[in-house]
């Protein structure tokens, strides 16, 4: 069965995307916390030059990220600072205008998935592809869908009944966003959108159950 078009939205500069995927046959994506730390580290390593993250959530067999694609100029300037021998084929094609931003970002995520899968398989004596293909990336509108997507991702463990309260789940960007610790997330912009830290916490606690039960709920699968 083919994946509906809405789950394969073209990547465009400055736009917002809910990116998520699961494992093949719903196998475990993480065996231990070391896997989770590795997953987040490799996500930042591969994607930081090309996108900015708002939120994330790691579940047993799937993950969620909410990101904004950087501008064409930012991406182009970054790639031009690197030696040509350091660039992958898609990056070279992008600089020569033979590949689009969509081609570039799609390739970035695929390289990230492959990198994590290789390490995961090595650590856990496993073989074969780990992730379901293709991964999903849904374009969202900041005015009408931004708050819903942020809350949905931060509180995803509540939906799956792993915890009763958002604050009880460790592997969510929620804790990072309400802290004052250094972060790569767009925390300042996000908290300002919700009206500050206190409002951010209150809205998450008040509205997470609504977003998981209303007709506008987001699909995981």
C-alpha cells in the first residue's frame, strides 16, 4: 500500500515539518538509554546544518521530531564553507543546482537513519534495515497547527499510556524546554509563542488529552 501524499510533503526552506518514523515490524528502536543518547546525538550531527528543531520524543519503536528547514542561503553558505571532498554527492549536486532542498533534506535524514542502524545492529548483534520506509514528513501551518503539533509530540508518552503526566516521561523535549540548560532546540521562540514558561506548562497539562481525543489528532502510524 502506498503512503498518502500528505506524509511525503516536499521539504521547502523555512517551512515546518512533523517528521516521524517507526521500526520494521514494530521492533524495538532502543534497547537501552545509550541507544537513545546515540540517536539524539546522531540526529544533531547530521541535521544541525540544515534544520532547526522545536521538539522531539522517543518511544520504544518510533520517534517524533518537529523541525523548521533553514533558508536556502544558510544551507548554501554552510556547504560552501566545507571542502568539496567532505561533501556527499547530494550536497555537491545542491551546490551545482542539480538537486533541490527537498533532495538534500531527504538525503540528510536517510544518512542519519543508516548511520544509527549500522551502530544499533553492531551493538545488538542484529542485521538488516531497522526503519520502516519511507519515513513520514508532514508539512504544518504555524498559525493553525503549531501548538497542536508541539503538544502532541511532547506528550506522546501520555497518548501511549506509558505515563499519566507529561513530566513523568524522560525521553521528551518537554524537560529540555522548561529548563534553563543549554539546548539546540528553538526554546526561546517556542516559549514566547505559548506566552512564557508557566503558560507553556499549563497549556500542555490542560490540552494534551484533548489533542489525543479530538478529530484533529495526528496519526502515529
